[in-house]
């Protein structure tokens, strides 16, 4: 496959890898404590990346502030986001429901960024937020008879959503471009250093080594942590970030389909309708962002400017 075709196919491949992660994580969590599995995942990723870091010697952050930004984003995503999302899954949350709530992130990011930029929030973004929340409520109510969602699952899923949103906003405001090897290795090391004491303190660190567990761990390490992130970085470098945002609204339904196929997770017609409503909300917001990013700059001459 040529590089051209890889770039064209990258958004769809990323969508499948990212969406499948919710189902695969649930398989892994059924054989191990959630934070223990998360710590093991990070240990394996760092072990795979370190030889490449030592060989290529990528540049490190140049100042304490750069280190701080990189570490904070790593903590929010690798520890808080994944930690709370996996606790939601381990507490009975379905892969589709957790994916739905955490995938509302583009809506919150758009609202947060409008606030930081002191811009008026467009009606489309408020509509997107209303549709996203309405769809989530429809899914929770619709699945109540088939797969009840506890308040604990909802709270942990929304905590994961908030962590993911804050990490994205912080990265947009203060993030500095780093070599992918540097940023990934540092952030996964942060994840391991923070999750291992949590696992030691609050979990029995139970791991049932079975074939499904090993397959799940391999997927989480290679497909989720390395391939998906590498594809994301490649798309950003090639100006494909808007396509990723536009595809984000497909994560919940694709996750639900994969969970139905692999785990036999059932969803009612009302829940599927809720997924569609929430997906429409995310699509409207990402479409609004894309339209704003393509709007030509104001060409009105500035008073006193040199002509």
C-alpha cells in the first residue's frame, strides 16, 4: 500500500482501532483488575518504545514548562481518562454507552475553546450539545431494561469525558510540538508511574492469564497505544485532523456494533435512536468547526497599515 493510499485510509483505520478499544478493554478487564491492566499496558508500551528512543535519540522538551505541559496532558489522558473509563467498563458499563459519553468530547472542546477565545458560542454548538446530551439520556433510558447503567458508571464515564476534554483544551492552548517518540514515551511513562501505586494500594492486582487476555493486551498495546496514535499524528502532519474530528461522531455506533458482534451486548431500538441523535450532535459541532476553520480571514485593511 502506497503512502498516498495509507493517508486516505488512515481516518477509517483509526476509527476502527479506536472504536474497537472499548470492547477489547472490556475483555481484558474481565480477566484482570482495571488499573492493574492499565499499568501493565503502559509498561509494555514503554518497553517497546524505549529501544527506539535510545536508537534515534529524539529531542527532549527544552524547558521545565514544556515538561510540565507534556506531563499534565499525559496524566489527564493516560491516568484520569483511561482510569475512569475502564472503571466504568469494569462496573458494568457497556462498551457502546461508555464510548457514547466519552465521544461527546468534541462538543465540550468547541464550547471551552469559544469561552477561552471570548467568542459568542454559535447556535449550532449549543444545538450539538443539546442533541448529544439528549441522545445520551435516550441510550441510558432505552437500555435500562436490557443492560441497566448505574449512576456509578455514568459518573465515571462523565469524569473520563471531562478529563479528555481538559487534556485536549490544554494541548490546544499550551501544547508544543514534540517528536512522537518523545511525547508518547513520556506520557506512557507518566501513566505507568501513576497507575502502578494505585493498583498496589486499591486492587489485588489479579490477572488471569488466558488467551483472550493476551489477545486483548496485545491489541491495547500495539493497536490502541502505538498504531492508532501513530496514525493520528500522521494525519495531523498531513492536514487530516478535520477528517478525524468529522469521523468522531461514528465512534459510538461503531463501538456498539463491535461490542454486539464480539460480546453480544444488546441495545434496544430506542438506544440506537439515542446513538444516532448524539452522533448528529457531534457531527454538527465538528462541521461547524470545519466551516469556521475554512472561513477566509477578514481582508479589511487595518487603519494606519502600510500599503
